[in-house]
C-alpha cells in the first residue's frame, strides 16, 4: 500500500510538471477515447457477470451430485474456450496491432493486463506456499515484486514509451550506437552487438520464466482433469497458442484482462470463505478477516507449542534471526525489485499505451490490481497452516484426510518421505508405524509450495466448486504470463534477430509468419523442459529475475539517465553481469 501511495504522489507531481511545460494544456492521448473505455467496460462487466453465473451453476451441479472431476473439467474447458475465443476475435495482420496492440490500450485496462501478465504461477500458485514454508522471510518476495513497480514507474516505463520501440532489444540497439575497429580493418556495428546480447538476455530470462508457467499449468490441469502431468503440460499450451498466435499483443492484451477477472475472483473468494469459518477469539465469522488475521497467527503459535509438548514437533526456531539473515532478506528484495524493472514481457506492456502519461498511470493501476492478490496471499498461508496443525498433525494414519492422497498422486505431498496414495501406503512409508496407533508428526508431512493454494480449499473442507474455481484462477495466472512471455520471445527473434540482423527487407507478412512459427516452436520446447520438472516454480522464477536484472537493468537505467553511457560499457556490462549470474546459478544448482 505504501508503494501504491508513493506512485500516486509521484504521478501527481510529474503531471504537474508536464502541465507547467505545456502551459496547462493536457497531453494529447492519441488513439484513445472515452468511447473505447466505455465499450471495454461494458464488455468486461458482462463477461464478469457471465463468469459468476457459471460458477454458481457449477455449485448447483455439485449440490445435485455431479462428480467432482466433471466440475473440474468444465472449469478448465470453459476458461480455455473463452481465452481461445478472445484470441480468435482479436486476430490481426497489422504489425502495430501484433507487436504493440495498436498503442491505444487505455491505462486502466493496460493495468489489468499487466497485473495478469505479472501475477504468474509463481504469484498465484507459489506465493502462499512460500509464505507457508518460510513465514516472515517469504515477505521478501512480496516487497521486492511490488517495490519493483516504483522503479518501473519512475525510471523506466515512461521513457521507453516515449522512445516508441517495438521491443526491449530495439531500444538497447538504438540507444547504444557506434563502431569498433577490429584487426585486419574489419569494422563492427556495436548497435548490432548490443541488440544481439539484449536478445540473448531476453531469451534466457523469458524462457526460464515461461517454463515455470507451463509447469504450473501442468500441475493444475493434471490435478483437476486427472490426466498425466506430462500430458497436461502439453495440453495446457493449446489455450496459450490460440491467444497469442493469431492476434499477437492485441489478442494477448484483451485476453489478459479477462484472465485477471477470473484469477482475482478465484483468489479472493476462497480466502473470504475461510475467513467466515475462522474463530480466533477476536474476529469470529468475519468475512474480511483475510485482511486482519493476527488472531490466526497467535493460534498457530499456541498450536506449535502444543505440538512440541506432545512430542509431535521439534522445538520451534526462535524468531530472532542473525544479522546475516536480514542481509539476505534485503538483498533478495533488492534483486527482485531490479528484476521486476527489467523483465521484457512486463516492460513491453507499456509500449501499448497511447502516451507517456498513460504509461505512467498504467503502472499505478498495475500495482493497485496486484496488491489485491498480494494482500491476500499471507492469509492463505496462515489459514492453511492452522488447518494442517489443528486437523492433520497428531491424527492417526488411518484417518488422514483424502487431499493428502489426492496430491500424493501427482507428487505434491509426501508422508514420511514418500508420495502416498492410500492409508496402507502411508503406514508402510512410516517405518515406526504400529498400525492405527501411530500419530502423524510435523516432520512426517511435506506439502509442496506449488500445491498450497490449489489444495487450501480442500484442506479447509470447502465445496469442490471453490477448489475448481481456484484451479481456473491458477490456470488464468499461468496462461496470462505464458502468453506475454511467448510473445516477447517470438517478437524479439523475428523482429530483432531476423528482421534487423538477417533480412531487413522482409515484408510484414513474412515477419508475422516467422513470429507465429517461432511461437509454436518455443511453446513446444518449453513444454518439453517443464515436463522434466527442473525445479519448483518459485526457484525458476527467481532465476528469471536474476538474469533479467543482471543483463538488462544497468544498460536500461544508465541508457535513460546517463548521457555518457556508451556502447562499449553497455556491452561489457551485459556480458559480465549476465555471464557471472548464469555461472553462479548453474554452479549452485548443478555444480555443488
């Protein structure tokens, strides 16, 4: 909330300065109109009403006995079908529409699209799980990700929009001009080198991020349709390709607005439902308790002490952490802030607004829409932890809840170190088990961070329709980000590599065809990578942020704010920053 207030103040001051420079005349909003705003508002209000009616209808089907799996399938099919329909309706053959949505997206809708683009599987699926596992330390992710939008608004987005480029590498190449003399008299254009390096950085961070989104899509689809994870990964790409293949940025923008509507409903409704069932001694049956859950945290602390006394948990780690933990906290926050201000698929969203002022306002709208989810994520973690500590830990293996076995089938929960699918398997997994007398200990149950949000409605005993709603929201979050990432990658390859460096005489039709072919190829490669389960979602996303921050931010920020920044320095910075970060990540992950 503080960051949002900061941006409102900054925007007011900045617009006052602009008004003084133009003798009080408002900036011209080319291509934007109140008629477009009104039309989009009517369309999305009707869409929201239709989705709410659909959810209520599925609730009725559940009440009359329709199987749970059928409800899950209906959720997935309906949402994927809607996204595909919007993608088909927004198809285009114009380069401006395909690359930058015609530069006429109103700020509020661009803010919703950016929020959906931003709130990926890491935010929707992984954030609450990270807070569940890490507690206070997990807040570094929220602070870093939201604080990054202050950097985007103040030092990056408006100036990129003023430049008017199609892609991030195009800005880098145009900013850093010059030549370098090589041995034997050969001259190298440094703008081409900086463009190529910027594209490499874009590919590395965007592909890593894309793999995380496809992975989360596979988790959700495999859970709620009941198909194998590897098959679910590839099937989830159908909706992505329909959205981005035909209409490019234009289709992706309006699909992402629709996806934001679904994901924010899906995230807040279960939290409100759980709030009405909580009794922490202060806020009994309070539907807005998800914004004030201090009593729940107190209950968790008391329950932890009980588990220790009963011998079901070890001593709780004291809250006073060493100083180096604080350094880690602030270092992670800073890294994520800089990474946020460097991600190509986020920054390219501000190329679509009518003006610089609209770009600045879009950032504020984006942060406002994002805050709704981030203020709810800690409540998810708190409610889920209290339910697990109270109703699962300390129970006999014979009465373990069904959700443990359901998520064990897809490897997201383990009992005594094994993914179990039945009581017999749980008894067998616990070497100390003596039939029904063995009580589950805290160390025996492991829940994947990637399962926490989609499992929480079942953990809390809510109707299956609510669980299906969460799956639809998680799918929307993953697909919206995957759309933007795919487009960022294919546009960079087709526009910055093929058109600018290989064939600068290629027609628009040929460039769009190449971009669409690349979309399919990259989607298939990312699905194959995700199917191998390379890491958990949040780890892959952290990699993407690190690579983007080290490779893009210095060249971007100094290119805007320092006149003496030159091509040689930018190229050296790109190579050293990105190269060292990649070596560090590979070394710590795979090199011991």
